[in-house]
C-alpha cells in the first residue's frame, strides 16, 4: 500500500479515497478483508462522497523537497465530522515526502460527539485557527514541533512517516518517535491503528 500511496502522491492533482477493512462476514464481501477505493480530483481539491469506511485518505500534491505538508485545519475537521456521522476512524494525508496518520483521541471524540451542532461548529473554528496558526509558525521557524503540539492541544494523535532512499537508491521509510527523532522502519511494519468492524 505504501508503494501505491507514493505513486498517487506524485500526481499533479489531489487524489483520495477510502480503505475498508472487514472481518470477512459481509455477504457481498465474503472472504475479502480489505478494499481500496480511489477518487481523482481537480487541481488541489477533492470532494468525497459520504461513504462508510474506516480510513479516509488523500494526497497533498504541493510538497517541495524538505518541506513538510501536514493535514490542514479543514482536513482535521473533515475527519472529525466523518468520525461522528460515518464512523470513520482515521485519516491518512500523503505528500511526496511524508505520510501522516491522524485520528481523534477517544475522550475528545466522545466529548465532541455529545456537543450540539452549533457547539461543534464553534469548536471547529477554534481547531482550524489553532492548527493553521501553528502550521504557519512551523513553516516560519522550520520547526514542526509547533504543529505537532497544536494537534495534541486539539485532541488529535498524529503519527508521521517520511519517505526517503538509501545510498543505493532503495526506498526507505522513517517514523518520527516521541522525541522528534526519525527512526528507520520496515515497510512491513507500517500499520494503521483501527478497529475492524463489519457493517450488517
């Protein structure tokens, strides 16, 4: 799946879709435990249909070398709303050089889901402003810790992966640890923290 994500992240226009994980009991999906659905957008925007899948993913095509391109405020709110209305568990944002896994912390999600629609909209605006301000500060200072802290502040977990290559040109995958250091990991160790469910 990483190879596929790297391929679509190199495309000029935004690409996105869904990953559906199933326990194999759905009659129409007998024996299948994984589906990948892809949508192609125009320029740098993509509108998703409302579907019931565990994982939403999309690319950020504008990613100059060495510059990270994390989830935007609207990406964060889109996932939060989809989590409440559709049961989406997490989102993947993929650029040419990075892959971000994000999901709301459980207690924050429960509290958010209990808010009225108007209260959710007010909180959405606070989240967007806080994360967008932190993103700008991260770009100005060339220090991503501002954005990472903002994600924690607003109740989200973010796991960062970086694509690279070794001296021989072989693909490498690194994961940022809790201390902000990049550690090489095997592609087979890439995992998505979801709960597999079956819709009846």
